[in-house]
C-alpha cells in the first residue's frame, strides 16, 4: 500500500501527531496549497487535469499497489474522481465504489466538477459497476430534483443510496423502485440504516457488492459531531460502526484504493473576484457558520484519522 498525504489546505497540518505517524509508516506527501485554493469547492476540468498530472509526477509510482490518500477538507471531495481514475487505470477491473458521506454528491454541474457533483464523473468510468452511497442524513434528499440531483442513476441501478435515517423524498419524475428505495405517491422511500438496523445493514450492504474489487471514499461528515469536526453539516453514524463496515468490506473484497476527507480547515478560495464571491456565497448558504475550536479540530479529527488509517492499512496491505 502507498500512503499519500495530499496537502491542498492546512487540515492535516493541524494534526501533527497524525502526520508524524504517517511519516513513520512511510507516507509520501504532496503539497500544493496554491492549486488547492483554486480548485476548492469546484474547479474547471483543465485545472483538475493539471493537478492530477502533478500528483502523479511528484509522488512515487504506485504500480499495482493500492493507494490510501488523506486529503483534508470535504470541499475537495471532487479530487476523489482523479484518484479513482488513477486506481482504475492501474487495475482496469470492474469495481464497486463505496461512498460514505452525509451528502449524495450527485448534482449536475456544467463546465467543471464540484465537490457535490463528482459522483457523476465516477459513474461515467467504464470500470465502475455501481456506486453505493452510505450514511446520508442531509437536506440534500429533500426534493432532490429541485437541488440539481442527477437521479436517473437510481433508476438505472448504477447508484444505490442508503441514508442513515431520512424521511421520504418528494420527486417530480418516475424512477420506479430500486434496491435502496421504493417509489410511492410521488416520493422516494429510502431503505435507511436505522430502519434496517445496523447489524442487518452490514449483510444488506455486502449482498449489494457484486464485484471483487472495491474503492472506498470516506467523507468524515458522515460521522456524528463527537467523532469528527468538518466544514459541513454532519450525519449520525458513529466511528466504531464506520470502522466495522470497512472491516466487513475488507474481509470479503479487494480494496484497490481509498481516500479519506472531511477534516476541518478554514475556507480559503483562489481565482478571480467573481469566483471567490460565488464560492463564499455558496458556503454561506450550505455550511455551518460556527468556527470550531482548534483543540477540538486537532484531537477529534486526529483520533478518527488514526483509527481509519489502522483499519484501512490492515486490509490494503
């Protein structure tokens, strides 16, 4: 396994004990905060392609080994699409993407990629057999079509979404019924973890993975606030349960790559004046306005990252 720390912001630097542990484990690091400020939240494809080339150029060759990347704020979740494409180029095998998140990241976004749109890029990769999104509790599932959700993936069976808990979602079009929902009277009724039960959901999840290979992406805003400090509103999953889900997947499937995001960092945006204003307006609407205490950021996020590193390294060795 290659361990990569991707410093596009200062989120990981705020956790010096975790960075030291990663260095001891042989991690390589790539620092590009200038590009980070430019691509944070959303970016044009050209800038993302250049970032992808620079990461490859400035880190050791991975070969067939899986790569585990820690990369800061959830504002960078669209970078997962780059890491996923790299993993699938190296392996070229049918793969299931397991996506832990408090947000579905399925919106339509023209002219580039957004941290809330990258799942569409993942599903466009010919080697992705299915995306399974786990743990959503956010308001994104309220009238999702009106918020730009690309719901046709659900109807095609390429996307399954299991909220931790959520009421039915009102929709305008007909999407039939799928493994993770049923449609009734203009609403999608989700098969949530809380409804199925945590223990039963483990079996349900494993039964829905039809490929040997899996890629894991973990946004820590899926976790309750006691287990992570993030830039976004957070879900209700607890860390021990997330670790249990990862272990069960690792016991039965080959993890060809993984990334972890969702560590808090103060928002900092590059680009022209209009871009900076638009991004700040978006986070004013979508993100909590309270800045967390530095001690909480360091201690809580570092503890979660240590635990995630330990369990992922075990199954990606």
